[in-house]
C-alpha cells in the first residue's frame, strides 16, 4: 500500500542530525517505492529554506516522489471531514483534513508524527501507518 508522508515526518528526517525511528521507517518506505506526496506537503517542506542551493537540492530530491492529483472530490471530502471533526470537538488545519481526504479517496496510509491525526482517526475513515 502506498503511503502519504506528512510534513512532520519529512521535517524530522531532514532536520535531525541523529536519525530516529521515524527516519528509519521513512527510509524503508522510500526504498520500497511506497511514498507519495501532495503539493501542499511539498510546499510546507520547502518553505523556510533561505539558502538557494539547499532549496534547489531538496526540491530536486523531492521530485522523485510523485504528486497525487487533487480534485474537487478531495476538497469536498476534506470539508466534510473538517465538519465531522468540528462537530466532535476536534480542531485541525485545512491541510491536515486535505491529507485525510486524499488518503481516504486514494486508499493510502498516512505516515505522520502529528498527534492530531490520532484524534481524527477516531471519527474519520483513515488509516495511519
């Protein structure tokens, strides 16, 4: 099964000097060609890199991971998921709910270290790695 990797995991992998369990798991997924991405995560990962050479290098490396196309159904599902969670007292960002929607609509696992997704999973039809 393919895996949509959240920004939280990419950030840990790219910023830690000592690789942890999350980085080892990400490396294994990459080697198995299971990782996919969405443009919003790509943007978040690349944002804040002020050194042009580092930016271009990372952009080049991330280009190895295919973007899942986002369509109207995904945005509608994300809004529905937002409403379900809000009704149950759970807050989240629009990007987080878009990740949930895309994962649901494309039968993807979500790999994240963001604990909010554990709360979402109690009310949404998503699967976390």
